[in-house]
C-alpha cells in the first residue's frame, strides 16, 4: 500500500511540474454558448481586445458560430469542440486579440515553452505571419496599451512570435508553432494575436478576385505555456521525490539527459549546500548528474525533508529552480 501511494504521489507531482499554465487552453470550459459575434469571454477565463469571436459546437445553428460551419469558414477544432477566431485585416488593418491570466506568474530566469495551434479561416482572402504571444504582469487593458481600442496593433514586442515572412497558407490543417523564451519574472497574463504592422512582407493574397473586401481571419486553439529545462522538444522533467533507502528502487535523484550540459546545487532548509554537481564524480547514473541523498561535506545521509535545487546551464543562459523531497 505504501509503495503504491508513493508511486501515485510521484507521478502526480511530475505531471503537475510540467503542466500547462494556461487554464483553459482549448477554449472548452464555458460560461455560456456563443450566439453572437465578439463573445470570446464566454470561454472561461478568456478576455477580448476588440471583438474576437468564440466558436463552439454548442452554438445555435443560426448564430454562425457553430462547428464546423461558421462565419470564419469551415473548420473543425484542433481538439475538443471549440476555438477562438481573430481578425487581423478587414477591410483595412484591424487587430483583435485574446488574453488570459495564467495559473501562476512566471519565474524569473526560468525557461518556458509557449505555443499555439493556428489555421487561416477559409473565408480569408489573405494569409499572414507574425502571430505571437505577449507575456505581461498586467492585462493589456489595464496596461492601456496604445490604440488597442481603435483596432490598432499592440506595439509591444512579444516573447513568442511566428517569424516575419513565414506565412501560413494552409486553410485545411492546423499548424503548430512553439518557441522557448526566458521569463523576466512576474508575468501573469498572456495575450495572443498579431503583433506587427500589416505589410506585404508578412501577408500574402490567397484568393484572387476578392480584393475589394480583403480579410484575414486566424483561428486559434490549444494555447500552451509550460516550464522546460532546455527546449520545447526535450520533455525533461526533474523528479521532485526520491527514496534513498538502499532498496535499489528510486535511490537517486537523477537529472535527465535531455537537460543538456548543466550544473546543479542543492540546499537544505538552512541554506547550506549539501550537493554540488561540479564537485561530484557522477558515478551513480552512467555519467549523468545524480544525488544519492548524502551531504557531500559530511558524507552522512541527509534527513528526510524538503530541499531546494538550482539547475543552471554551463553557459549561464538559463536556470531552473525547484524542490526535492527525501522520503525513506
């Protein structure tokens, strides 16, 4: 029973560590079914800048906001039963955004992988690049970013941005874009939308013959923000519990290979260093950084409890911080 409980606790703890910090990433949780344009706030937690639309399978047929036929064209969600729809041009540059408060503020120096799935609505005449994610300590409305109420673009530089000129023409399949960035610290809101003035270099005409009413519609789904050690692809998650009791099961705290070339320091609750990877021969996990639960200074076993680690890349470009529990 004890081992089952411990295994369950360890799995849940690791899942929580790698969790998405966007509380309603696929716009699935709702307060009401949409029945008019501009009702993205019916997706729980999400808020509008200007009039982005909320598309959900629960919308009445007459509303033009159902699945798959709606005012954006014909499109099923990337997952679930809902998505957001923003306009970036109609019939002149006009910018809509969606934003949400994260489940917790970002940590200074921590790397995050942030991204989204997107597809042009097939009623669009044009396609574009420069869809991105802006992380701020306050909401864009509270910050009173310039001219957003007039349909102008947010001139702040987003931390995550689909590059200029990388234009998505595919109106059939959802595309995925994600990028790693390092947090300044305290960022509590993410805003998704178009972050560059409209030019010929970041847009292109898709449907000849429709130039009198040019429009760009972008559909968004599965917004993600999660802490990572190195890259979006590495999936490396540091364990937060281990049991150095000599039974050859989970006896070491091991840093995954995906973390790359890193250094680790571990502190006890009094702030004393009990482990430092640069002073260890790493003989317990085939050369990987690993801690056996002993104090490097005294050689004695550390008492059960919570310890604090700092993991930093050898070149100093990123770090990760967290807690480890010893449970024998």
